[in-house]
C-alpha cells in the first residue's frame, strides 16, 4: 500500500493519491458526511470568478471543483500532482483542461491567471511557502487567492470530539469505503499536523499576498482563506 509520510515528498504524495483515485470523491462524501460539497460551494462563492476569467484550480484531483467553474463560463485549468487523479478526471470531464504539475514549480507563465484556488491540497505540498509564492507568481496583479483547507475547530469540546474522529474513527470508516484505506491514516495525521487559521494566514502574508483574511466553516473544521496579489 502506498501512503505518504509527513515529510510530504512529492513522489510519495502523488503515488498515494494515484492509489485512492478511483473512489476518492465517493470516500470524501462519506467521511465528511456530505460536508465537502458545502465547503466546495463556499469556496466557489468566495472565488467569485466571472465568465471569461482564467482560474487555476490547484490540487484539482478529478476536477470536482473545476467542473462547476467551467460550466459557469470560467476558463479553468485543473492542475494536480497525481496523474492517477487526473486520469479519472479526464474520463469524467474530457472537456476540461487537466495539467500535471507540482505546486512548488508551476508550469505556467507569470501573471497567467485572474485567480488561483486550492482546496484540501496545500497541506500535502512539501514546501508551503514555496507553493504560496508560486501561486503569487502566476496570478496577475489584483488577482485573487482562495484556499479551502482543514483547520482547527474553535470550541474546545468540539475540537476534542473532532480529534477523536480524525485519529480513531476516520481510519476505521475509510477501511470500509475506500480504495487504499491506509492513505487516510496519513490524511488524518496531516490534518492534525497542519497550522491553525492564524498561522496559515501569516504564511500567506509572508509569501507576499495582501488583504489576507479567513472565515471558519463548520465550526472551524475547515477555514476559507482569501487574499489579493498587490
């Protein structure tokens, strides 16, 4: 079974997601109790991409977020490190532009996009600061960044219950519904290891982004971070 470690070496991360690609979207629905759809809709609203705008959807996986953007007239590019995830996406949505790429060395020219978004993928990148700098590079001045990522529940009791779910229940449920269920042990560990809302905001600002802000979704299980390129 292929699973990544918390050092998040790109080859290991890609191989792990290649393994879980066939049932990844279904598994996410089950493990999040359907909340992943709510989070993605909130991300699209925060992105507020207009028809004709060019948007880079990073860690796009099978194109779950990219598809609705394209359907609304946005010129979206779905980019992911995992060729297995991209292959599943291409079969489902052959009309979308899927590109294999590493978030720390994006294969796009400076200022190519009106906006960049990444959902549940930044914490899997080997170098967060480098990825945020690359996103800045490929975004035009005045363009937007929207990050949807797991975070820290704000209420102590809820946070304790959520930690139990992550470390004990999620891996058990994943064994029932997922292909390559051991990968979800890594995913749980990566969420626990990830910076909280304020710490991630500081990383975004340090990368050169302006107007950095966030809001919590589902009590802080997920945080929606927004910023603008100066």
